[in-house]
C-alpha cells in the first residue's frame, strides 16, 4: 500500500541553513551504534542536547551550585540569579507578558496535572464536561479522567479524520455551556498533525471556555507566542527542546494563576506559616513547593539561549523538506502505510509495515544504527482510531539530514526482506 501526505505551505530550501554545521554542536550524534554511524530519529521522545547546554550544566554545577532563594551567601545568590534568569529567558522566548506566568514544573505531565488539580477540579461539578481530542497523549487524557471520575463530570472527545486531522465542526459541537475546559495537543506526537490552535482558542473563547494547549511537540519545531495564541495555559518539557530532563514549564495567564489555589504545599510557596493559618507566596513561587530542579532550570535556560540564535525560518524550511522527502521515500515502499498524513504536519513519520510488528522493525533498525521508537507512543486512542496496535515512528529535528532519511529507508528495506 502506498500513502502520500501533502505538506502545508511547502517552503523552498533556504541557502543559509546548514544542518551539518549544527550537528557539530550535538556530540551524541557523532558515534557508532552496532558498527554503523548513529542515525538518531527518536527526537519526539527526547531530543539530544548541544554542547552549549551540556557545558553550561557542568559549569554551573562546578562553580555556582547551591540551593536557591533563601541563601544570603554568594553561591546561593549566584544560583538564584541563574535559575530566575532562566525564567526570564523562557518568558521572552514564548512572549509571555509577565515572568510570573512561567511556572517551573517537572514537565508537560506535571503541568497538565497542575491545571487539573488547581484550576479545574475545585469548580468541576456533576455533569460538567472537559473537551479534548482523539489525538491526545495519555498525559492529556488520564488527569482529566481522574478529575471527572471524582467529580461526576465527563470527558468529551473530538474525532479526527483518516489523515489524522481534527474534525473542527465536531469539536465545535462539543463546546457547550457545560464545558469547563478545552484541552488539546498543539502538535500530535503520534501523527505529527499541527492543529490550528489559534483559531481553536478563539472558537473556545467566543463561548467563554478556557483552553490548555499541550505544546510538548510543538516547541521543538516552531516558535510559539503566548500573546498571539492567546491560550490560557501552555505546557511543555525541556527534554524535547534540546534541554535536560526533569524540568518543564506551565505557562498560565496571570489572572488565572493568581485565582488558583496552590498545587502542592511545602517550602518556598509560603509567605507566613503558623499553626493557625498559612499565607501563600505570590506567583510564581505559589506553585513551586520544595527545592526545584535547579540545575535543570539553568540547563533549560541554556537551551533557550541556543534556540534564540537558531535560524528558525531556515530550520522550519529544512524540516519541511525532510518531511516531504521522508514521506516520498517511505511511500515508494509498497509494504509501508503512513499513519498521519495531515495537511499541516511537523516532521514526524509514523508508519506500519504489512506483516512486520513495529517492535521487530525498531529492533532491527537499531542493529543498523537507526534509532526510532516503536509502540503506541502513549497515545493508545490514536492507535485504536487507525486500528493498529502500534506504529514505528521516525521523528526528526533540525539537525537531521536527508542522509538520515536514506539510512532509515535502507535499513527498513533490509528489515522487510528479512520478513519476506
Ligand atoms: N504530550 C505530548 C504530546 C508528548 O509527546 C509527551 C511526551 O512524549 C507528553 C505530553 C509528556 O511529556 P513528559 O513526559 O515530558 O511529561
């Protein structure tokens, strides 16, 4: 079977963008795996980190590391400056209005759970609804099921079509006076679909419904602008955007965050504690109980510095071209069926091969030095929608090249031969 995907706004290759030069910044890319040069196509799970991030983490840990905020000594002040400096960089990078709108969390999962616990749960009543879509990651499904089960509310799901695009008219029908929140993925990790989130946010706001966007897979592929999107919350993880693991961000509009009760209690999120009464700290500390991932925050700041100097127009054009090329090459293999052929897609190639289980494909590709992911990608409802148990997913970043796609195709053809 063959499949084709037409790309949104195919952009001409730019002359200035040089992925080969960028690859030099990423030391992990330059190694052999099982006797083959590494072809790293598992960026949607976690992307690699540039030297700038690795070195800044080492420099910080060697010289400036101490606990933050309460220390009067020099090291604590340096660490606080670096950590809070990272918050400022993030604010600027995503064009939030105020640094108080940037809450450090463990990652996208914790950000969504924070909104579920502190924003939605307290006012969720019997018969209320949370609207989401078929293409959500489990981390944007399960917290809502938990909240709804507890409060007698209902999760409503907008369908997707055979290309993996959201059915907007159906989504619109879900938005009723009972809808407490619309929450959806900006870019699907399993399909690559880029949702028209700005329009969707406007559609929900017309009905007075707040919107949470799961930006985990959008932020590595494009610039996002909170004021332009006008979403109420936006969640993302550092480890998918060339930064360290264990840290991420919840962006929330200040007036909403201010009205919300804290997510967890503990140190750093208070102003005064007595046994009779505790007064909470202001934003953002109110949502950051306990010692945070200090080095992680600083590392994320270094990743932002790196991304700030990236030629984003060039990177987007390059990734679009890789997606076009990869789609074309995969479509030449009769046994391959692409899952996710949306008109607007990020550089994610999810596919199944007639007669071969994705886990076997992943294992054999690894022997050829090609790192992909095989499984349900924490999006089992997507697998159910396409009636497949799992897919093989090659997910690309700006540092991938056509040679990487060629290596994938070579190894895949070899794999198919083994199973013939
Ligand atoms: N949402 C999407 C779309 C994802 O792809 C992922 C991770 O794969 C997550 C949420 C969860 O991110 P994390 O595990 O960093 O919390």
